[in-house]
C-alpha cells in the first residue's frame, strides 16, 4: 500500500485557513493559530447573520412602509390591520417596493385599508 | 425582487423649517430627528444619510413642561478629573438659547459617523430670522398621524 505522508494534508489545511483569513487585520491574516481562531468565529458570525439578515430586511421594509403610510396620513399599524381585515395578502417586501416604485398603487391600498380598519 | 437601495446621487434633500415657539422640546426633537434621518421617506436606508435639512427658528422660546426649566440639568464634562459642569436648563437657555434644541435632537440621532454627519443638516436659530431663504424651506407643522380614519 502506498505510503501517506502527513505534511501534504497538514500544509493544505493551514493554507486553506490562511486563505479564508486573507484580508483580516495583523496576525489574524498571517499566523495560522491566530487565523484559525478568527476563521472559526467568523464562520459562526456569518452563519448567524445569514439568519439575522431576514429579520433586518423585514425591519427595513416596515420602516419604509410606515414612512409611505404616514405620507398618506395613516400609521403602519392601522394600515396592516386594514389590509388584513380586507383580506389583501401582500407581503411587506412587495409593499415596501410599491411604496418606492408605484406610490399610486400604494395609496390605493391605503384607501382600501382605511375603509377596513376596525377600531376597538 | 431585490430590496431597493438608493444611490447617493438619487437622494434629494428638501429643506424644512420648524417654528419652535411654545412647542414642547421632545415633541419637536422627535420630528426633527426623523426628518434628519430620512425616516419619513419610503427610500430610507439605515446605512446612508437619506435625510432632509431642518431649520429650527425661535429655538429660544421652546417649551419645557412641569418644573424642568428650573430642575432639569444639562451636563458637560471637560475630560479632566472633576471636570463635570452641571447647568440648569433655565441658565443654559439664557446663555445659549439654541443649545437645548440641538442637544435634544443630537441625542435622538445615531451615535456614529452617520449621526454626526446628519446633525450638520440641522440649523438652529434663537430668533425668527434665518439665512436660508435661498433654499426655499417649506414650513413643517407638527401633526400627529391620526390613529382613526
């Protein structure tokens, strides 16, 4: 059986880690042990933030919808309630896009929501 | 569909003028801070300054509720040990009539480089005069958005 030497794979592992750490500051992009720590952390952050990104975009859409709704003299809260009661199933991503690119359609939706708002 | 992100060249900045006479300080500041940040625009983006310019006139005649004029303190620190200076709002309004409004609005902006650049779009004047007539500021009235239709 062919003999397997360890150096090739050890060097490859270190090279991969250092490549992933390229662009990091100071020792973190140069020394393997420092780079390894940072790459491990970075991957955790990247994984978590890919999940977090969904929520951050939703927050941005809500801010934008609120701005557009307030321009039509309605708050985000009442606007979404009115849409729900009216049975209009448009998600926040599309609403935020309408607020920027099709203000007339957005205003029409606000008017529909206004008619359907239930005040407790 | 991608969420739109405005380009710096696409941002248009309007000028608003707010009369602070007898307006409660915090109520003025929330509206001014939102305008400076651009949160009233559907194109708002958290990573860039999409806000408008805000002129506040009659800042010396702002209203404070309760006994805050005499009791509320404004704090500064020189950085040296024992360098804390505490001033009541009444004293501060007498010496620096625009400072209460500036301080309240600055406190409502992000504490980062973006916030520091946004505060430069705020122009506060103690009296009714301002040198920004050429910018054609539109009067901004502080209204609550109706919760009922």
